[in-house]
C-alpha cells in the first residue's frame, strides 16, 4: 500500500487573503521583507520632520518676542517724548556743539544719575 500526500490546493476563497487596504490598516505591510531595509530612511525622515517642526516653533516664538519688545520700546519712547525727558541723538550732538562754542567744557570726572519717571 502506497501512501502519498498532496499539498493542499489553494482555495479560491478570497476572504482569507488580505487586500491592500487590509494590509495597510492592520500594519502587516511593515513586516514585509522588502520594506524592512527602508526602516533607517523612514526613521531619518521622521527625525528631519520633527526637527523642522521644532525649528519653526522656535522661529515663531522668537518673532513673537521681537514684536513684543518692539512694542515695548515704542511705548516707552512715546512715554519719554510725552514727558519731555527724551532728547534725540541729533539734538544732543547739536546742543554739545553749541555749548562747546560758547566755552562750556565738560569736566573730566563726572558722575551722572539718570532717573526716568513714567506717568501713570
């Protein structure tokens, strides 16, 4: 008596074979041998994307800080102008030249104390 075994014939049942959507949805495509050699590239792409996002956030944060400082500078400058405590650089140079022409000389050792008061 001879016993032979035949390999099972593939069934025509399509319910057991996963579709492309099923492979992607379940994550089976990640275990494919063709895809495993691409893992380092995927990791590098993920790291680069993370760095780009972090850099953009830092740039936005710095630009927001710069605009806040510019606004603070403009408001303090306006407060000084309104209180008549601000002399522009050009006016200061002109006043120094006029004082020197009239014979006023600056002391060698002088200590200045500048106090700025804001109206509230």
